[in-house]
C-alpha cells in the first residue's frame, strides 16, 4: 500500500538519477567516480527518507485499516502528517455527528416506548371493566365476546412484555414456585374458548416444584397454552411433568394443526408466522419469539417437536436449584 501511494516519488527519484547518469555519460569532462558518488549519495538520502516517511505514517495507516466502526476513532492516534491530521479530524467530526444522530433517535425511541407503555396501561382499565361486564352476560353472546376479549388482552400483554424484555434482568425474582398453580391460572384465562372449541386438559404432573421467576414463567406458560388452544379443537391437551436426571421436564402436547418441518427452525424468529398458513390472521409472530427470549434469560431450555396435521409438543427443561439460585432467592 505504501509503495502504491508513493509511486510518483519513486519515479521522480529514478528520473532524477537517470538524468545525472546520462549527463555523466555524455560529458566526458566529468569523472565517472564523481557521477557514481553523486548517484550513491542520492540513493542513500532517498533510502533514509523512505524509512523515515514509512515509519511516521505506519501507525496511523495501521489504525485506519483496522477501523470497524466510527467509535473506534477514539482510540486512534491523530497522525504525524498534515494529511493524517486532516483525515483524523474529519473522522472524528463524522463520529460526533453520528453519535449525535444516534442520541436523537434513541431519545425518540424511548419517548415512543414510554407513550406505548402509557397507552397499554390506559387500555388495561377499560379491558378489565369489559371483562367484568362480559362475566355478567349469558349464553352464546357471552362466549363470542369473551373469546375476542381474550385475544385482545393477550395481544396487549404481548406488547407490554415486549417493551419490558430489554430490562428483564432487572425484573427477575427467582423463587420456588408450583407449576400446577401457574398452569391452572393459564387454563382459567382460556376457559370460555376451551368450552367453545370442546378442548379439555389432561394434566399429569409427577413433580411441579421449580425455581424460576413467577411472573415471567406465567407469561411463558400463557403463550404456550394459548398457542395449543388456538390451533386445536375437539381434543385434549396433554400436560406432563417429571424429573429426569435432577431436571424438571414439562411437556405440553396438543393434537391440532401442527407445524410443518420446514417451519420448525424459524418459529422463534421475530414476526415469523408460517410459510404454509400465511393468511392466518390469528398469528402475530411475536408469541414464540418472546417466549424464547424469556426462557433464555431464565435459563430454561425450550424445544418444539411437531408433525404437521398430527401433534405439537413444547418441552421446557428447568435447571436444578444451585447455590446461585439460593443466593438469588434471598
């Protein structure tokens, strides 16, 4: 790179010394030894200059090549030549401008998130009131309105938990909880839909105590069971739990639509719904994404197995309690 940048300098040296040698060759009055001395002296000066120039430019050039982001400019040397000083000043100016723009966008994002949070909380009050009014209704109308209310409440919760997700680690409280209680709470929320779709639950928990965060695990179970109910009809959802090798394994199996094999690897992607049932208006593509993100933070492994048209099984594997868990619980 250095040689390419200084090709004019090398050419100038060659031309200059070629002229000296040509003059010495043409003019016989000039001793050949003098011409050779002049040539060697010029070559020495040129070599010293090249070494000095390469050394003073090397550090800045190396830092410049290793730049990956504008933030890396902070650790760069300002350079040793006027040209390098100008380049560094321009880079630093671009970095400050870029940082200013990022700060402005971050502020807008925070304001939008705050507005969204306020909106959701404002919506929660009328939604709760609607639930009380729905409970006073009877017959088919009650079931129909209750189903839509459940969908609305679920979507509001998804958005609320999505907003909380970046700060989830500040909102964790690990304790010993009973999964049966959380499962019953999740099923109770979907009671009207289950009655309408003739869905039952076969719960077989040989062990139900785990160490995790109650609120976030409730969200995970809500999402899993809601999905099972959403895509099932006229059958039972089987929920089983047992301890294998000191780890609690919870499985939720439904015998509904199932998931195609080509979609299994993408179901935890944000916004992904389905490649085969792309017109499904019930799916937002956020439920399983949020579930996976929460499970990763909680240290719970989530796995999905499915055969399209036959069944879907979601498996949660809880880590056993350890010293860290005991410290966190205190």
